[in-house]
C-alpha cells in the first residue's frame, strides 16, 4: 500500500504493464488523492492504527460476481447452440432417442443400429443419424455436409466477429492483470490498541449517538471517517448480528454523503467540471470522489451485495481523473464488461478496448518501455 513511504515529490508512483503488448505505463497519482491521505486529514488519531489493505475490491466483487455469471453464461451458450442444432434435409428437428428395433441405418455413414442404441431421428421423414455424425454436425454449425461458402461480405463480417471474440476471450484471460486500485483508494483496516485514547477521541467526534441512533455530522466528508470506524467495528464484532448492524450503518453513512451531494448538483456537466478541477488536488464532492465509492464497495462486499459492489466499482472508474488514469480505467472497465454476460456488456468491452488503444498510442511519445509486438488481438495496443 501507499502509506508512510513510497512518495516522490508529492506523488504516489505506480506502474502498470499492459498484459498484451507488455508496455510499461506510469501512473503518477497525487498523494493527496489517496484514501490514506483523506483518512488522516479527517481523523489524525488513526495515524498509528491503520493496517495496509488485505483485499482488493476487484477480487471481492467483480470476480465473485463473474463466477456466478459464468454458470448463466454456460446456459446461454447451450441455448445458443440449440439455434444451430442439426436438422434433417427438410429442416425438421431431430429427436434423441433409442433405436426401437435393429436394422435401422445412419443416413450419413450407413452404420447400423442395434436395438436400444442412442440415435437422433425424425420419424416423419424416416431420417436417422448416429451420435457420432450428429456431434460432428454440431461442431460444423449444424451442417451435416461441408460448410456453405460465404460471400465476400459474409466472410468479412465473419472475420470481424472472430476478431472481436478473440479480443473478448483475451480480456477475460487478462482480467487478473487489471490495475490494482487498492493501494490508492483503500486505506486498509483500523486496528486500535486496547483502551487507546485516540480511539475514544475519534469515536466521540464521528460516532455520537442518541437513543442508539447516530447523530448527523457537520460535513459530508466526515461520513467517510464514520464509515471507516464502523467498518473497523464490524470486523471485530462479537456476534454476526452486531457485525451486520455496523456494516449497514457504514453503508448508510456513505450513501448519505453520496446521495446528498449528488442531489445538490446541477447535472452531469457539473460532475465533469468537478472531476477536472480535482485532478491534481483533493476531490471536492463525495459523489465525485472514487475513495467514497471504493469504501462503499468494500462494505457492500462484506454484506454479500456483490451486484451493488460492482456498480460501486464502476463508479470508482468513472470518477478517476482520466488524464492520469485513462489507460488503466479503460483496461479495467473492458475486463469488467468482458466478464459480464449481456450483449451490451460485450459491446461496451470492445468500446473500452478501442479507447485503450487510442490512449496507449497517445502515450507512446512519453517515456514508456516494453515489447510492442502483440500476442493476441489488441492490435499491438
């Protein structure tokens, strides 16, 4: 993590290597934009109580959710294959069954069927095929004979689709090489020593209660400190019930800051202006601050709300200054979308990949190093 050390001229230096072309890309983030800097500014008492992050929101949310989506994708692939299942010469569907008697023959390879042998048949047309020929036809996109020749336009479209499929497959394989944002956006865990006065001072400022209800805070940014303290309490809770209560309180604190500031803005253009102004200084509004979204994602993962946590991660990417993080944002988002199951997600992944190539080419004039030859279908980035 980026804490007491690893500083160079007020920046947090982190490099990312593109897994396709192996080029090293520098990421020089202002140290003021790290979550550790925000936490210390709001709550100096935690200076000696913060432990480096042990988890990454990408692994906790995106990968867990994509594991569940993989099962649905398997079902979708099976349904997609059903659209090109082999049929008889008249286009009738073939039913899998067992030969009712001996003496039947495969209409393709002429092999005979013993009674009880598995085959695929259309009894209306007296058309029967063995399982081996049927499996070959499945691999041949439903054709029992040679694949039909494609026109020039059809071949071009087929080549484009195959290139896109290769790129998406490569993105899924490269997802483990995403840019890890946790050293920048996750301060870690607060671990207090027993009877520590600093803890009492912090809790008296941010966790004041009345009838077990937390009192409102004076600043929206203070809700970040409240959520950090509540998350720490949840991790050391004596019972699952207490843990769940503290996590929900942490979620409420962050949502309060995010929703309230979002409601007080004039629209998307103001969000973009705020991000541009905050590129080299502290973020001005919680809803435009990726650190708030990142901590919300961590809390949601603890609550097993992985779909909402992935949404929070996407908000993290959307709110990072693009002049500093453009290339890694496009890559992380492309990998995230490639792991999802919707057609719109696949199209979005390809758009982000296109933006990644554009951004990488604009960076070629800077001091970057690596192997420029491509190994897959990122077109050498």
